[in-house]
């Protein structure tokens, strides 16, 4: 019950804030750039060891990450380029956060955690890359559970409770599991003939099977 109230309250607040921002007529891409700037601020806070403040700033950056798409839809200004730009800036945002953590551990001489943070960063990029590459071959590859929202929540929790080391272990491990899951899933989809080339060549023949897969 309480989580439903929180969800409704958060949705109501986001809708009102999006309405106010949309009323200004701001270009949604500007919000994406602002989000990147706020994330850079969080990265600096990570680098200086101010983990709790960094967590709060990531939460603020998350608002802009949500708002740009909502504002674009509210203004009827959704474009393929906007989606591309948002995705690209998300990758830069992820890189900045991990770089901030790497700088912090390098400054205090914890070489092992520098490597661990680098592995977590590489895993995060590979989760995104495997989906993008797979979806150039098959209709969809949304399997796995360590996508960007989950990764950001873990970083926020690590900052709030000042327990970044176990969070990095989780990120390094679970992103690797997600990548392997997507590799196996893509292999099976291609082996079963559920590829974009086949779907485009014979859409009427593939449609019932695709519906069945989606429903199952």
C-alpha cells in the first residue's frame, strides 16, 4: 500500500514538474545536457570522497534523465536524433560516475578497488553494448536485470550508506552475468531464425510466432 502511494505521489510530482518545464518551451535536448552536467558534479563529489552528497546529486540527475523524454512527448518533439543523443549522453554520464570513483580510490592508494571500479565500468558499458548490437540482429534483447536504472540505484545506495566497495562487487558481478545472459539469448534467437532479416523478408509468416514468443 505504502509503495503504491509513494509511486503515485512521485508520478504526480513528476507530471507537475514536467508540465512546468514544458510550459517554458525548452528544447528537451537541453535537459539532457543539464543532466550530464549534474552527473559531472556527482562525479567530482565521488572523486573527493563525498559519497553521500554524490548520491543526492545522482538522484537529482535522475530527474533530468526522466524529464527530457517526458517533456519531448508533452511538446510533441520526440525525434530519432533526440533518442540517440539521450542514449549517448547516458553513456558519458555512466563513465563520469565511475571515473569519479576510480579517482577517489587512486587518491587513497587502493589499487585493487581502482581495478574493481574499472571492471564495473566495463561491465556497465557491455550491458548497453550487447543490447544495442543484439538488436541490430534480432527484434529485441531486453533480458537481464542489471540495466542502467538498477546500476544507478546501487551507486546511490553505495553513496548513501558509504559502502561503495560491496556495490562495486555487485556491479562487476551482475553486469557480467547480464552480458552472458544476453549473449546466450541472442545466440538462441538467431539459431531459431528470429532475426530482423527474416522478419523483414517474411513479416506475415513471422508475425504469429513473434506474438507467441512475446506472450510466452
